[in-house]
C-alpha cells in the first residue's frame, strides 16, 4: 500500500514538472503575443519591451527542459522572440548572437513543424530577421564593405524573394563587390518584375556583362531593354556603343531603319541613326591615329567623311520633323564642323611656299565652317547652359578667327564650369 502511494506521488511530481514547463511555453507565447500587439505604439512600447523580456525568460526555461526542448513550438517561439530582440538591439556585438540563435531555432522549427502549426510564427520571425539583415546590409554598404553587404542583403532576399528592393540591393552590393555572376543573376531576376526603374537596370546589366567580358549578353540585355523602353536614350546609345565595339553597327542601322519604316515621323529614330554614323566616324579617328602609310590614312579619312555625311543627313531629317530638337542641332553642327577643322589643320601644316594651296584649303575650311554655323548657334540658343554647345560654337569662332566672339563664348563656358 505504501509503495502504491509512493508511485502515485512520484507520478504526480512528474506530471507537475511537465505542466510547469509547458506553463513556461504558454507564458512565452502569451507574453510574445502581448509584445506583438503593443509594440506598434509609443505609449505602450515600454510594456511591450517588458513582455518581450518575460517571454525570453520563459522560452529559455522551456528550451532547457528535456520535456519541451524538442517541441516545434519551442523552436518557433525561441526563434521569434530572439529575432525580435535582435531587431531591437542596435549594438552589433550583442545583436548578432541574438540573430544567430534566432536563425538556428527557426531552421529547426521549419524542420520539425511538418503539420505547419507554427507557420505564422515562423514566417513573422523571418520577417524580423530580414529586417535585421537589411539594416545591417545598409550599414555595411555605407562603409563600403560591399561583400558583407551582399551577404546581408542576400539573406533579406531569400526571406522575401519577390521583393524588388531586396533583389536590387543584393545585385547592387554584388556589383560593387565585383561579384559579377551574382549581380547578373539578381539583375536578370529584377527585370522580370515590375520594378519601377528597370530601364536603368537594363543599363546596369549591360555594364555587368561588359565587366565580365561578355559582349554578346551585354548587347542582348540592351536590346531586350529597348523592346520594353523604346524611348530610352541611354539604352539606344549603349546599344550603339556596344555594337560599334563588336563590329555590328550595320545591325543597329538595320534595326533603326526597320523601326523607321513602321514609324517614319519618329525624330528620335533619325537621331539614333545619325548617332550611329557619328560614332562610327569617331571610331575611325582612332584607327587613323594607328595608320602609318599615307594611302591607309587617306582611305580612313574618306570613310570618316562619308560617315559624317550620312550622320548629317539623318540629323537633318530629324530637324525637318522638329527644328528645335536640341540634340540633333548640336550633333549636326558638330559633324559639319569636324571636316572644317580637318581642312583648317591641314592648311596650317603646309610649308610657307605653298601659299596658293594654303589659301584654297582655308577657303574650303571657311565654307565648311559657315555650313555648320546655323546649327551651332541654334543649339547654343536652345540650351545656353550646354557646355558642349558653347564649346562647339567657340571652335567655330576660332576657326573663323573671330577672336572677340570666341573670347565672349569662353567666358560663358568658364562661368558654367564655375557653378
């Protein structure tokens, strides 16, 4: 009889101990729920913080007891409570251990919670951990610790894989860390979303491919961007630049001509065609510098002039549609001006006994200078604060030996540079 009573007492003690530990788990949950309900208001923040502290004390006790230590709810609550504490703590030395404990607990909770009974607690806890890593990543990025920032933002992104800011920040940090494959992966994901600045992302993506020595995908990313953002000047210019680098300027011209066939009154397309020819001419200048024999130089000179003339025709068509198109006026003035400069420089290299040839070359240069003048003046009038427009106009005055206007224009340029 005594033995039975002793056993009954022992069972009662075990039952009471288990109940006590489950009571700690219950307290942890109720206090954490209380914290969640009160933390949004300044008036109740102190009470919320106290509840979170009580929740931590209870969950630590529950996690230390063998009866409740392995329960999915214990891991879920511990992860949630420690995640909240980590976000609250602004000191890295003390907040990081809290984050680590929370992260480890939540991984275990996800593994054990096969029925999804603690899913909401786990998901909310991960949002806190994502916030922690976002804040951490911003600080690291500001300190130019780009590789660390990438890993922080990438954690944030794994919690919120469709969050466009998360994807962008991760890609941006990876790019600055020169982790081009990771940056490319994230930017390629970003352009499939409705991110508001995707035109710029396509530009960045092309730069990343170029940095990774992949001109094929660099050109493809720009072309894809143009399909979505056909009015983007930056993307059009980049397509032309990469096409010239890869010897595909003809393909660009064909694309623009096809677009013009469908939209013959599009001034911007004529401008882009002109820009392609202009840039082709500029590329020839670099080849001229490398050429050694006179025949090669002469051939390249003619190719350059031909491209400038084609560019001029395109810019003129743009101006037929819109005479006040600033960029077309600016570039048309320049492509007409450039051959005049060549003639002027060639004349000044002639020996003193070649006066007749000198006079003819200067007359040719002056005639070409005068052809450029209306567009140079128009560009400067349309945008008086454009240093490019004023510099081109000053070059005209110098070529015409109009020192008074050249000096007056220089003063305008200096004033803008001093702003």
